[in-house]
């Protein structure tokens, strides 16, 4: 949730629960769009890691060590996007609570 909010500025929303024939309720996942759709500066690798962390199935999220490795790998990619702030420069007055985060800063905040 934190990583999604850091890169999009919004909290992810859960999809509406559904009920099967036996009366058991199920959560299907997120109704929010993928992070890269809200912020095109999010790399495909970071997008995949964030969606993995938000998975409804614990086994799909992986262990802390596996997530750390995935974030490390995403942060070490040498692409122009990996060194650019995830948010465009503001041209108006700067809002004190707004901060531009690089991929490395997002990784550090999540760990």
C-alpha cells in the first residue's frame, strides 16, 4: 500500500467482494489501475514489484527476502527512468508535503 501511494499519490482501492454459490465471500484484488497507468515514469520492473506486494494471495507476494531481491534488481537497472524523479517538476509554488521520489528512494522506504 505504501509503495503504491508513494508512486501514484493515491491509496489503492480493493475490488468489491463477491459471493460464490456456497455463500463464501472472496476478494478478487484491486480495482485501482496499475501504478504505471497513473504515473508513466514508474518503470515496468517497479510496477511489477508493487503489484506483487499488493497480491491477494500471500504465496504470490513471496518472502521478504524475495521482495528485497526484486526491489534491488529493479533499482539497479540502468535506464533513464531509474534516475529520474517519479513525479514531474512542478512549475507553480511547491507544496511543502510534496517530495519527488526516485526509484532508489521508493525501494529504501519500502524496506
